[in-house]
């Protein structure tokens, strides 16, 4: 029976965003209080919900 290679299928927590780090699709970073998922290989692109490089997973909360 042949094996099927699915590739990366789950999020990988990477901690706080660092512009010098190379991220791959499905890497999860924290930035300005929010959580962002890399949609493709990206480095040096600040996380914003642009639908090309990053997707917002969790918006920053309000300070009390």
C-alpha cells in the first residue's frame, strides 16, 4: 500500500515574531498582542492580516 505524504498539517507555535526568523506556512507567531499564522514561507514581513503572507488568528485584547 503506498504512503501519502501530506506535508505540514498542524500549527507550529514559534513564539514572538522576529523579523530575522524564516517562517513557513502554518507557523504561529505572537505580534502586538495578537496571534498570526504564516500562509507561506516568509521572512522580514511584519504580521498583518493581509491574506497573502499572514492571517490573523486571535486579535489583541483590550487592556483593563
